[in-house]
């Protein structure tokens, strides 16, 4: 039984982990750190030095930056300095204009930006930015989470410092979830307390529909619920990875995870005439399952986050099909047995392929679960 206190803590956790983002969250987090360092400096930087963990470098090198028609970190860093506002969090570049992009290109051409690997750190998500202008210097550091500042300094004076450890820093992050707890929360929490999750459906569906207007979406199969699930999820992912200026609702620091956790459930619910309450509870089951998995896996890992998030949508779809808790657990086991081993080789337009693989397997896993078929603990890496 979930207590009222625990229920409120879970809701706080969801609000913390499910937030809007424009663009791939790794280069956007770098732009956010640059914006904070620039604000601390108090003037436009003449030089910007950026030190990054390997996972941030990997995820930021080949992805489109919204509204620029360009890929990679340099333009994200330049725009972070020129128009970035740290108060916007993961929407830090939403004020970008074509004129600013041209100014950013000049900033890059003048070789004002230097990017390198931060050596000898264990933290997988680490961003350190040093902005200089004349004799003034400001430093900002993000670590552990895409918007988690742990250090700010100006001209040698420490303005802000927070001890960063691998253990949870906030009470909400210490919350120990289980799949059973996730399931019970999604199904039994009063509807008015969780209806906010519908915003994920609104935002991510709009992103998918925007992708159909541009040169982003690629239709593959015939007219069916299954093909619609694939086209909506891959379209939204493809558009944002290519750099479309469209916000999506992220999950655990990833827009693609937010898309993969939302759109398969939404499309299945809409095309099977499910009620708004059923949609809300299925979306909550999906998103909270992703948060639960990511608690153990970490924000950035060698495992593709898209397939992790598709595990959440498989749970949501299984429940919408009339599945019990055991059948939802079967869907998880089928997903893990099938997709574990898909590596993350950085954020880029081809992530849309992995999203498609993840969500198509999510539907297959749900169908198998409803037939009480699952990969068992005597096979491969699956445990009870």
C-alpha cells in the first residue's frame, strides 16, 4: 500500500523528471551551462573553454541544433553565450533567430570556442564551462543531471558550490521504486493528482504532427495502429534530432525517452477508443516505469535510452489491452530479453531507427504478454 506521503514524493519525482525540452538534451545542457557562465561573467565572452565527460561528447557531436540547420556543439555553445537564458532550463535556446545564428557562426569562425574531454572523472554527465572577457573569468559546472549546477565562480570567488555525490541528493531521488509500486501508483492514485501527465501527450503529439509537415518523417508501412505508432514516434524523434525547433516532453533528461514513453501509448489509446482516464493511467504507468529503470541505469549509459523508454510504453499498452500486473511484468521481461545490448552511439537523426525498433518491440512484447508468453529466468539475463 502506498502512503499519502510516498504518493506525493512520487508525484514530485515525476514533475522533476518529465519536463519540456527543445533539442537534444546533451548539447542543450552544454548551452545551458554556457548561458549560466556568461550571465555570471556579465558580458559577452571573448573566449569559451568547455570540458566534457565522454558521454556528453558522444551524445552532442552529431545531432542537429534547433533552428540553426547545423549539427554539433560549437553552434550550441555560441548560441548559449549569445542568447541563452539559464532560467529557460532545457529550453535555453528558444529565443534563437536567424540573425543570431549568423552571429554564432562568426563566433565559431573566430576560433573563440575550445572543446575538450575532461580527464579522470567518474561522473558520466559532466559539463564545465569557463568564459573569459578581458581580465574577467567565470566558471559554471553541471554534473549528475542536465540542469544540475554544482559550481559557479567569478574571478576566483566561489558564488555557489554544492557537493555532488553518486548517491541521491534530494529526498525525491532517494525514493525506492519497484515495478509493483509503479503499477499500483498509476492505477490507484486519484485522477486529479496525475492528470498533468496528459501534457506529455499534447506536446509530443504536436511534435510528431509538425514532423509530418517537413522533410523529417518517412512513412514505411500501411494504414494500421501499428504503423501509426511507428510513424508518430519515429517522426517526432527524427525531427528533433535533425534540429527542428519543436519542444517535446522529456523523461529522465532525454526527449527521445519522453517520445518513446508517450506516443505509442497515446496512439494505441486513441485508436482503440480508450477513455481519458485510461489514457492518463497508461501514460503514468509508462513514464514512471522509465523513471524506475533509469534510477538503476543512470542518466547516461552505454545502453540506448530509446529502448529503455519503449519498455515503459510496452507496460502502458499491455495495461490498455486489459493486462494484469503479472502480464505487465511479462512485457518488461520480453523487452529486456529482446533489446538489451543495443548500444548508444550518440544522439543523431538515426536515433529514429532505434526508436522504431524499440516501440515495434514494445507492441510485440505486449501482445506476447497478453498471451501469457514471456522469456523466463532460465533464459539469458532474465531474472524472476
